[in-house]
C-alpha cells in the first residue's frame, strides 16, 4: 500500500451536520467551562490524522495521556500520520496510556476487506489500545456495515475492545446510534449514550496545532481500563457508597454516632438548590428523616431516573455524592459512559459534606 496522498473526496465532517451546532471559535472559555461543569474529572484527547502534518509526540503526551489516531482510509490508503506505525511506536514510547486507533470506513468499498487491511496494520494488539470504526458516509441503515467490520476484526485480532464513531445525527439517521465516540461540535453535550464526545474540530493542542478534540468524563485510569489489557480502575464513588447505610423515613441520628441522616439531607438540599427542585431544596438538615426529607429524596430520585421508593440506598447515595447515576466499571461501556449528570459544577461540595 502506498502512503502517498490520493485525490480522495473531501471527507464529511461528522460533527458539523446542519442540525448540529456550529464549531466554536475555540477553545473558548465557555467551552472549557461547560466541560468542567459536566464532571469533576475529564480527559481531553486530540484526533490526529494526515490533516495534522507536523506532530511532536513528546510534547503532546506531556499535555494528555490519551490520543486517537487514524491508521487507514478505506482499504487502499494508509493515513500519512500513521507513518507506517511509527507514530504508534513513539506514542507508546513516550508513555501514552490510552491510544485509540481508527479506520475511516469508505462507502462503496468492501467492508470486510477494509477491516482486514486495518487488522494488517494493527498486527498484534498492545496494552492501552482501543480500535474504532469511523462510519460517516453511506446511504440507508448502516448497522450491517458496523456488524461486518466488528465481526471481521474480532475474527483476526481476537477479543479486543472495539468502538464506533459518527456524527450525532448521521448515526441517528443511519441505524448506528448510539455510537461510542460521538461528534457534535458545540458546548452542549449530546444526551445519547456515549463514551467519548468530540466537541470541536479547531481545538489548539500542544505539540499538534489545531485538531479535533474529544472529552472523556472520568479519570485516565478509568479510560485506560476500557482499553486492551486494561484493568478495572478503582471507582471512588462506588467504594464510598458501599460503605454508607441505607436510610428511610423514621431513621434519625443520635449523639456520638456518625450523622448519616444529616449528611443525606444536606446533599438532597444541594441537589435541589442547584437543579431547582423545590421539594429537595426545602429539606432541612436536622438529622431526622421525616416526611419532608422523604419528599425531597423522591424528587431527587425522579430527577436522576432512579427507582422512586424514598429510600436512600446505594444508587441514590451515588447520585447525591457524584451528581450522576452509579454505573459499574464492569458494565457495558455505553451504559457505564452515559453520565446523566446534574449540572452541579463543584461536585466536590457534595463530597465535602460527607466528611463534615
């Protein structure tokens, strides 16, 4: 295969469909503020292809331990940024921890043949890698394209982590939604389940210049756990809520004991104040789990889509502490990654209430 540039058509920009928001003149302060408000921890990563001709890998890795690179465009063109696999080698050498590698799946070419060529480039999977099919062109329902690509890759590489990429509305209109890596440029994160959100195509990145940029809501340890050879990361929220008791109406705090009811009530009020939930906002932290506290808790449970039973159990504690529903790292990637977060801004405030 040649690495020379061919006269390929201009690629469809997945995140810039007419129905999607236009790219921000980035990175604007408002954009970064939106990302910080969405989660207490986030990992940013650039998407590198031959559109970025000069990349200083060492400088990039000093900025982020996660990156996504394109290996191939269809079955007949190695991406020049792949550099015969040298970019992959350098990134591993400099300590990258999450390396997404993708193939642009070209409509009109045999999908299985494209997948086989991708696998030839990959060779042996390496720790920290995550393999992606970029499907953003073609007509009709493209679910079969995704299924064919994944079946072929698994038959060659074995049980490796695989993900799909597309624009939010293209995926919706062509039977691909939800995708693992969704493109939707702007400051409003798509509500559909996803692992990564590509939010801009003109983000200024150290060592790269201007590039597409994506965000993962979580720590680099959590992200790496999803890659090849990854080990489950310690989930702070899950560890904490497992140590908290289930509370229900009638429970009350007693002198000389841990004030769990008081803390639960304080958290309910914080969620209520921030998200304008009047019943929750009216809760008083008096250490007595009465009807008012139950009413506020029910409103919080409804807000987060939890079982509305008025009992502060594991899932409800997780929502109160982290501002999102708890999902086990061992669960499906899409379920785990879809964060129904309340716009809590400083969730640290909720965690701090647990140590007062």
